[in-house]
C-alpha cells in the first residue's frame, strides 16, 4: 500500500524515480547544449557566404539575427586542423563537442550515477 502525504493526499514520489529524473535531466541538458552549440557553429562557420537566397519565401536569418557578414569566409580561409583531413568547422562544430559529450557521459555513468537498491527479487521468493 502506498504511503500518502498528510497535506496533499497524493502518493509520495519514489526516491528511485527522483534519482532517475535528476540524472535524466542532467544528461539531456548536456546533450541539448551540445546540439545547440553544434548547430550554431556549423551554421555560422560552415557556409562560405550568408547572403539570403533570392528564391526564399521567408525572412533571412540576417534579418532575424542581425548581419552575419563577419562570418562570411573565403574558400582559402578554410583550415584543416591537426592534418586530419576535415575542415575546421567540422572538427570544432561536430567532432570536438561529440568527443566532449562522450567523455562527460562516461564520467557521469562511472562516478555520478547512483545505483539504487530495487528491493528484493520477488521471482526468487516465488520459486521457493
């Protein structure tokens, strides 16, 4: 039978649920931050020119976010960091954030993640 709070007459939240929810929010916020960073860097540094498309039906990003002329790049400005054969915007916009997220997730799972006791195994008790 569930325990009820005297104030609200609602079942109390299970500590297992609260831990899982806290951990899920942290991991999702890390990966969402990585997503926003990746999309922003790849959009700003991946295009050579941010001129609006004449066939576009809606407003250009320059109208919504301000002039993006500072991010226009000449093809010779594209660099290949560390000689690994990919443009700099791919390395800094995709490779590096994914590597950081993998390392942070690995750390989270090994050192921050709480392993809760789920209680006795009822299947073992039923077979006795």
